[in-house]
C-alpha cells in the first residue's frame, strides 16, 4: 500500500479515477455530476502539496543535523564570517 501513498502513486490514482467510466455521481447529471471529479482533483492536488512540503521539511532536517547556520542578522559589524 506504500506505493500508492507516494506522490506518483497519488497522481496515477487520480488520473485513473478521471478516465474510469464509473463515478460516484454519474456525469450525465450535468454540473452536479462533476462535483466528485472536482473533489478528487482537489484531493489529489492537496495530497501532492502536503507530500512536497513534507519532503522539503525532511530535506532541511537531513542537511546538517545538529549544526547551526548563522543568519546574516547574527553577524556583527566589523566581524569576519
């Protein structure tokens, strides 16, 4: 089940839902029938956004564990870096 929780897996499942002929609400009901398609699209977009943020946070944590990187505001005048 892990392969479907990856960003690529989520994207593939979302695309499969769009092309699958069976919907939760059939598209023949006009705008109401498109609600489930829009909801799945928003869900896929949200999951991809969360996965991207999580991977960015993990990357920051793995860069330099235990090291403090001084910001430019920590630097005093006349002091060498």
